[in-house]
C-alpha cells in the first residue's frame, strides 16, 4: 500500500501544476452533455494523473471524469476526478480539489484528496487511519442532532422529493448548519470540526477518496438509504458514528 500511496501523492502533486497554472487565468469553459462545465485544466490534470499511474502500474484500470474507463481487466481500479468543484474553479474561488482513489476487487483501499488552492491534502489507506496535512485526524463523538454541526452540499434530488421537509426538520434541530460543499466539508468532518454531511446528486468520482478518508477517521459514510458506497452511488450521508442511525431515521430516504 505504501507504493500505491506514493503513486497517488505524486499524481495529485503533478496534477496541481496545470490546475494552478490556469487558476485565476484565462481559459475557455465548455459544457458537457450532462450540463456540467469542463476546462483545459480538467483535461490536462487527468492526463498527468493517468501518466503517473501508467508509469508505476501499467496493468491497473483507470476510470476518470474526463476520459472515461480504460479497457484493462484488473483487480485494481483507480478513480480520478481531476477537479472536483469545476464550477467553483471557473468562477475563481479555491474550494476545489483533485480526488484520487484506488479500489481493489471493488473495495476502496486508498484515497487522496488534494486542494491546492487551499493548501490541504487529506489521505487514507485501509487500516492506516486518516491524515490531513501530515496530522492524524478523527471524527467527533457527537451523538445528538441538537449538538451537531451539519453541512449540506448538492441537494437538487432532495429538494424535489418528499424528504425536503425531513431535511428541514433535521437542520432546524441542529446546533449549527453550513453549506460548504465539495471536498471541504468532508475534510472538516474527518477532522472532527463538523459532525455530519448530507448530499444528493454526486457520483463515485466525487466521493470515493473522501469516503475512505472519513471511514478511516472513524466515521460512517453511506448513501442516504444507509447502503455502502459503490460505483453507482449518487447520495451521501456521512457522519460521526453515534449520529448516523439517528440521521438515517430522521431523513427516511426510502419513503421519499
């Protein structure tokens, strides 16, 4: 695992160079078929990451946001989102990150989340804990909604469902609410500075690395139904472990 982690760290560091070259600069923005933006920075960063992985692990599979899945049949699959938070990137604020995770036989074993504009790098390897800027991190022990700080992200599907009222009830009971979004609230959750994150309308490339980071920090990370995160997951409930069941019950996503 140390060799895989070394690859991942070199890859995200290499990707940060084209990303920061374009950040605060001029570039064209294209709109993809799913109506999300993409830039030359996204594409160059993913190409750099793929190159580093290929040099070290030529037989591994790669699934990336901009260039799709490789045709290699391997037990190892790298999941790459070169710029998670492109909408923020194109508007000139720094709450974006590079997300890189490794799956082995369908199980997440490594995750790195690098936010170059904010100076934060979080990582986790299975069984080795979670780390942020070289310091080991741990989720909080909060067990009541009334004591919890809760952050929300993408919420379109929740807003269009019967669960909108349930979410409102949760947030009205919380000690504090925020809407940090993207990588930022997961780093805060893993560090014990937030107690729960609720999101819909995400994909596995957005959350794979963050999932392992939160879990290795002692947290729970599932979809809104309480099911484990997988390649098809689109929603997230991540929290301190003692709070997770209470939030699942209060949201009642299955009924929505």
